[in-house]
C-alpha cells in the first residue's frame, strides 16, 4: 500500500507541475492578446468597442453550440 501512496504523491507532483506550466502559458497568451489589442487600438485599426462586440458575438455563438450534443453539433457545422 505504501508503494501506491508514493506513486500517488508522485502523480500529484506531476499534476502540480503541469498546472504551473498551464498557468504560465495562459499568462503569456493573455499578455500577447493584450499587446495585440492595444496595438490595433493605437494604430486606429480597430476600436475597443469593435473588439468587445466581436468577443461578445463569439461568446454567444460558443454558448449556443455548447448545449448541442455531438450529433447535433456535427449537423450544425456541415
């Protein structure tokens, strides 16, 4: 039983490491996205309102398709 306990602890350590890597990746992705959005605004290419509107639209589409099961979602996309 102690062998399983050690294995379990090693698994937990591995999961903690993976979570830390995921958090770092999410932070870097957020930083990059913020930089791109700010540059688009500064250059007058897109306004914050246009970006916000598009994000809301994409979220609505995602929410609408999230409730579909696999076969309905497949039919929806084809």
